[in-house]
C-alpha cells in the first residue's frame, strides 16, 4: 500500500500539486490519470524521490519515504521497478546486459543464475532470443517490453510505469497493458501507472485516481469511471466527439 | 554568483561521484572500459599530432638557431624540452579536452535527457558515482601514459625529420636530447598531465550530468565542456608551473 498524504509541490512559485491525498492499493494495478499538465508525472517523480515534496508525506507500507535521507532512499529504491516513458534502456548495453545490470549491481547471484533470471524475464515479456540486440535495434513496443523486463528483474515490491503506451499503436498498447497487469498479479506487486489512455483505464484500472489542475479530483475504478457524473473527468473520458455521442450522460 | 554556484555544485557532484562504489567488480570493469575508451581510442590522433609537431619543432629550431656560437645539438635539446615541458602535457591535453571532454559530456548529457540517469537512480545506483568515477580515475590514470607516448613520438618525429631534411646530424640530435637532462621535469610533466586528465573528465561529466532539455542542450553542454575544460587546463598549468619553477 502506498499512502500519499497532503503533498504539495511548486516550481518557480507556481503550484503544480496542491494538497493531494490518496491511497494506492497493495497488489493491484493503480492508475493515475489526468490531462497533460495535471501533475501526474510530478506526483510520480515525488513518489520515487526524483523530486522532493514541499509538504506532505509519502508512505510505503510502514516506511515514510519522504523522511528518509538520500542514502536510505537509494537503498529503498531497490524495491522499486520503473518503466520510463521512453524505456530508458542503456544504449551502450545489449538487452541482456540491461536486464542483468541491477542483478549484477546488487545481488550475489552467479553469472549462470543471472543469465537464467534474464531469460525468465525476457520470457515473461515475450522477448525470447532477443538477448544480444541493442536498444537501437528494437521497435518502440519491444523497447517498452525490454524495459519492463528490466524493471521486474530484481523482483520489486512496487512497479511504476510512466505513460507506458505513449508512442505505441493501439494494438501494442493493449499488449503492454496486459503485460503490466499480468506481472502485477503474478509477482503480487503494487503497480502505479501514469496514463491518459482511456483504453488502459478500462482495461486494467483496478483503482483509478484522477488529477485535475494539480488536485485530486476523483477516485474510483474502471467500472465506476464510465458512469461518473464528474464533469472534468467525463471531458477526459469522452474527449472524442464519437464517444461523447455514445455517452449515456447526455448533459456534457 | 552564478560562477560560485557552479563551483559549489561541481564539488558536491564530485563528492557523490567519489563515494564508495556499490559493487567494486562492476566499477572495475567500467574503469577498464573507460581506459580503453579514453586512452586507447585517442592513440591514433596523438600519434599523428605528436610525430609531426616534433618534426616541425626540430625544423623551426634549426631555422632559428643559426648563430655559429650555438651548437647544433641545441636542436635536439630544444625539441626535447618543448615536448616534455609543454607540448605533450599541455597541448595534447587541450586536444583531448576536445575529443574526450566533448564525448563524455554528450554521452552523459544524452543519458540525462533520455532518462537513463533517472533509471540508474531508481535502481538504487549512485548514478554520479557509476558514471563519473570510472571516467575520472581512468582519465587520471591513462593521461600520463598517453603523454609519455606523445613525448617519445614527438622526439622521434624530430629525429627523423631533422636528419631527413639535413637540419642536424643523427649524432648531434641524439646528443642534444640527452644534454642537461633533469629527470624531475618528467615528474613535473606527468604530475600536471594527471591533473589535466582529472580536469578533462570531471568538467565534462559535470556539464553532461546537469544537462536539461533536449538535443540542442546536449550540444551546448558538449561545447561548454571543451571551453571550460580548456580554460581550466591553462589555469592549472599556470599555477602548477608557478609553484614548481620558483624563481
């Protein structure tokens, strides 16, 4: 479980996150959604410590993350896996070396154990036999899957995904969403996905938090989001005219 | 004030960069990779430049030293002193500031804008240490070797061109490069070379590490790495020389 308690953040005097509180459920796929500029990525970066909070607390189970010093934060992050928007695979390493990197850095596994783990992770994301390719040799979807394999290689308790579908076609987006959900269930991780893709929300949104103008505007799940009467959320969900016409709530 | 801000931030980054490694084996492998990347890959450039510069110094010395009172072995002596004291340590380091410094800044800057540095941090890796320490130590370690090779090739180039053009005889040149030799000058040259190696790598790494924005900013970081690296090399050269040559 991840508790966000009254966090705020300003950049150059402009408040981008304003007293936001919510709880992300353990072992589930939690989605933080919102328009561009609503503060989703800033919230995520505060959750993983890439930005500091101006006020408030972020609590992982029983650990108050925001009160840890830099060294303890660094240690704590070993329990976190992250899928970045662009994959963030290391260009100078092959896919196998990318996935093996956190294991070589922090585990006492032998080379053969690391190799087995790499192959296991590649199998999970259906990228078998791509071990020796470099990131530049992969398609966008394959890069995301390889990055996902790296994120789960050290068996993290928490998985963060920053817009995992950006730049992908709808079919590949569905594959990535399904993978994220499958891995969340299989490894019993607490997963947090930042997205504005409504397909993802409907497909894997076990718990959904909607941010609007730096504030928490709505909280629910993939079933309740379609029938909400929250005007701002409906505008996001039914952004396209086509869907707007199909919306049972005609007073948009 | 901006100047002081950068100095402070540079030293804070270097403190992080020189922190105890998470895993010595991984860092050691990275160190040898950087020795190859920084050192071995620069050998071709250094060979060509040093050889021809040695030859040019010899020919210019022969042209300038026309007085019958100055013995011809002074040509070899001049070439040796120029190569050991200034050309190899300083000019080659300035050239490396362009080649190696630009390369390091663009490499780390690209990693910054493509979130690869964030990825390292999220894994629990001290990104400053992992990215900078091997480069910094490799720069300090390999630069004196490169400069030793440059000195040898420069003096060899002077010999071949001096003898081939008839500027001096083989005997006079070899006598000249041995004349009045003071070994401490080599220590001075290697010491300042090691300092320059540290400056080239750390300044470039600093510029790359704090890159913000996109491809344009990576280019700017790379340019700043070369400019500031070169200025700091010249400043360090001045102060080290002033301290060593007390008159």
